[in-house]
C-alpha cells in the first residue's frame, strides 16, 4: 500500500494498517492518541480498495483477545464472543447487516417517556464498568466469559468503554455497556433485575445521540430495539460511518484547559454522586 513519504504519515499508515488487521502490536492507547495526520491518512486510505479488502477479509481462529484485537476487529464488523468450554479463548463473530440507531431514526415511545418521567430510578450514564458487566454475565449460559471480561477491562482502563446503570437506593437494577470509538457507541450487552428498569435506562441513553454520539450500534435487531429506532444498514456503510466518526473525533480541535482545571490523579473519573441524575 502506498503511504505518504513523510515520517509522520508513514508511522500513521503503519499504525492504521496494523489496526485494521487486528495486529496485537497496536495498543488501545495508540489508537486513542492517533495524531491528526493519522486521521487524514485514514480518510485517504478508507477510500482505497486495499483498505476495503483489509476491513472485509475473513477473520478466523480461536484464541485470546487483546484490546488491539477488539478495537481493530470492531472496525471490520467483528465482536469477540466467549466460549464456555474454553474460558481463556474467544471466537470472532461477524455481525452483518448491522443494527444501528442514529439521530434521524431515534424514537422514544410516549409511553416510555411518561414512565421514565415518573420513575424513581437514578441513572448514571458513566457508571463503574465491573458491576455492570458482571450483571450482564449473570445468566444460565453466557458468552461473557473470563477472557471477554479481561479484554474489556483492559479497554476500560484505556478509556474506550462506557457503562450506564439504573439504581434505586444504591441498588443496581439495570445496566448496559459497550465501546466508545469516535462518535460511535456500541451496546454490547444489557441486563435488568427489575421490570422496566432496562427500558428507562435505554430511554436515557437515547438522549446521548447528538451529544458527542452520532451512532448507537446495537449489533443485531432484537425484540425491543426497533421501537427506539433501530434499523439495519449494510456492513460497508457501518464501517464508513464508524471510521468517519473516529476521524472526526481525532481531528476535532482540542480546547486548552483553563488554569487550575487540570485533573488530579484522584479526579480522572468523576465521583459517583455528581454523575448521577434523577429520571
């Protein structure tokens, strides 16, 4: 593949090439710090047949998953699923077509809005990750095995995971989690321990569209998601939109911090109370 000749662009091209092939030598930290030149390179490469071939090539095999695997393969349409008979390994599942919700399709039914307004649940849109993924794994048979949990915990530490939760009196009643990549939020799994708690939580998550989120990736069409506006798009369109959102987030101007606003080691993640909002 013919990358530009400048050293910065050559380095960017190398990172992006490894990223799209799921190479283990690319870390989540590298992806999160792609320079502007890398984004421009990605835009140029994304229109090329070689990049389309890399994004669409078949992914086979079973083994451990690193953060780079999860991030890179996500852009290709794959998600890691755990194997209960092999708890240290994952298998890669190609999800196509892709079910998404965007600003044009999002819809919260009136009945859900009314119930949400009257609900006594407290919603945290930046909830701690570990209790939420543990709640999603509490089922008789699950793809959320130790290998899957370990990979996503690493991604969480790298800043690419978002968990949302619904509480009453501090008790976790519903939660969902997924990946934040550019302006795409992918919902990987959701659970509820009380009827309607998950619905209230989804209604609040839908409100994030347009607030830094342009596309919510639902993966498959499920029984309840169409009423929120989920619809299927081809894999190549999903890839284009996910890449566009990543590029936009990388190239967006960064505001300079005001004096005294720099985070301290203890303030990198907000405390639970300020993050929570009553429905």
